[in-house]
């Protein structure tokens, strides 16, 4: 899992509410067990015409959003079925943080286990952030996981919450198994000190 410390990026505004995991990555792309290449199918039904050509007006197809790592999403992002492919597709495209008023619990859990940081804000802040993107569309924001803070243009910003275990794993770039394996020497010493049988 890629390490997450600080990212500075332009912001992709996607104000649609109740974006479910089938919209993030349609079911026909779920036959794979490998994350590689899923980014090209992110938001596929919105992103491509029926003949497979990219829709130039869809937000992540626009040239100014290529390389952006922060998605400002509408309410209730990631609802629907519990497919781990949804955060795989988002990170595969390059998104590392999603800001919304709420996330489906399973999507939030899957995101944290796969290097994607879901950031929850209150509705008033959420509305102000969309206004800010509209006013300063090319501005960069900074997400600092160590400080648990998003810094905005002009020096303003806001703090966000993340559970300590997930924060530790993201900062170290490890999943749950990787975290346990980081204690392998201590585990081996404990096991060798125990009497057999």
C-alpha cells in the first residue's frame, strides 16, 4: 500500500450525492482480483460514451484535472455494495483523498485499508469548500495526515478525524497484515521463549 503523509493537489469537484460503488466502478469490471488497470474504468458509465470514447465534459476527463489527487464529493459517497474495487479504482486513477459529509461504512473501511483517505466535514464546511473550488478552480489544497489538517488557499484550513490505527497504517504504508508483520521479530522472540507443547 502506498504511504500517505502529505499531498498537495488541485481538487476535483463532484457534487453528485449518493454516488454508489457501482457508479464508481461498474460491476462488469469486477472480474479481476488485481488492482492494476482499474483506474481506467473509474466512473466508466459517466466517463465514456457508448462507443468507448471519453466524454470531454466529464470532470475527470478534463485536462486541468489530470494528476489531481483530491476529490470533493457530494453527500453519502460510496454507498451501495461492499466492493473493494471502488477504492482500488479511485487510487488507481490517482485519487488519494475524498472529502464528503458522509461515507458508507464499508466503503470507508475499504478505503482506509487501501491507501485512500476519506475525510468527513460538516455540511456548512462542505458547501463552503464547493464555493471555494468554484472561485479558485486551479488552486491547490494540502492534506496533511500527520497533522490531520487540510490547508486551503489563503492560509485557512480545517482539521479532520481519523482513527489512530488507520492513521498509523496509512503513514507507514502498510495494511493490517503489514502492520502485524512489522512486529515479526518481537513475535518470534515471544514464541521462542515459550516452552514447547
